[in-house]
């Protein structure tokens, strides 16, 4: 029995289950109604105007972008260095180090948030954007390590040895051989790090303050404290900011793959 037709049907159903709520939220963000209503009544850009003009919303967007970019920079740098270091370890040490680096994916976020809040409270980092970015870096690090490690495993070690045998310094070998070959994994890890930070809410809730409020926390507050239809516009914005980088990475990766096969 051929299971492929059933697999395709199940995949389509799962895809619809995940995307239909998004297809409902986006039209609601253009509604002229003063409350949540679907199908929307009339057409209005009021909620998008409020999203970018109301101080609490515009500030939270800027904060999330700052935290996301800082997280992406730190996680990409540290994750790439960690992935390179893992390649030089023995099998047993590599397994232990890899398990330690990937532990933030396994441990529940609420437990990590409690530990980070307790530690940052003593260090004076609680309630600051820097503290949120550092915490998000720890959470985003596994995504970079996985992406870069997967790329490095498909790289021929003889290329690095050849560069060294020709007189190149280790730093030159890294810049001219290792980094260009690992660049797709580095870029993928950077995109995932930014997305994981921009969308994270549990740790940001523990570390928030009036001056360090991210967009997901503001959305959470708008649902629990008051009924504000602006959240529909904020949700649509997050869908775009999360989906576009992933789609661009997929398109660029597909084009690079086609170009490589043609060669």
C-alpha cells in the first residue's frame, strides 16, 4: 500500500491547522470595529496607526528589534565559535558539550526564566534590555550551534589542512575557507536566533520593566489586562517579521542549491 497520498493529505491538514488562525488574524487587523470581530466590519488602518503611534506599542516594537538584533549578533558569534570547537573535540567530550549547549531547548522555559530572574536580580540586569538580550542569547544559542554544525559536518576537512600546509595562518584559513563554506549555516542560525528572540515571551515577562517592555509582553498585557484590538495588527506584524526571514532563507538556499548542481 502506497502511503504517500495519505502523507500528503495529513501534511496539508496540519498546514491548514497551523495557518488558518493566521488567515483570521490578518483580516481582523484591518477591521473598523472597536472590538474583535470576524468577518471584519468595514476597512480601516486605525489599529496599524495606533500600533506605530501609541507610545506603549511603538516603544515595545523598538525594544524587541534592539533585543533581537543584539541577540542575533551574540548568539551567532558564540554559536559559530562553539560549533567550530565541537568539531575539534573527541566523541565523548563532544557529546557532553553538545548536550550542554542544546539543553535550553529541552529544559522548560519557565524553569530557565526563574533561574535567570534570580541571577539577574543579584547582578542588576533584571528590568534591562541588556539582561533580556543576554537571556535570549542563551535560548537562541542551540539554534545557531545546530545550523552551523550541520554545515561543518558536510565540509571536507582536507580543505582546511591544505590551506594550513600552504602557509596560511589559522585565522586566514578560517576567513578564506571555513567561514565561506559555513556561511549558509551561520546565516540560517542568525535568522533563527533573531526569530526566537523576537517571539519569546516567558523570559521577557520575568525580566520586564516599564522601560524594558518587548512586543510579545505588550501583546500579552493587552490580552490579559484590557481588550485592545491593536493586538491584531501587532500579531500580523509579527507574522510578517517572523515569516519573511524564513522564506528569504529558504529561497536563497534553494537558489544556491540549484546553482551548485548546475556547476
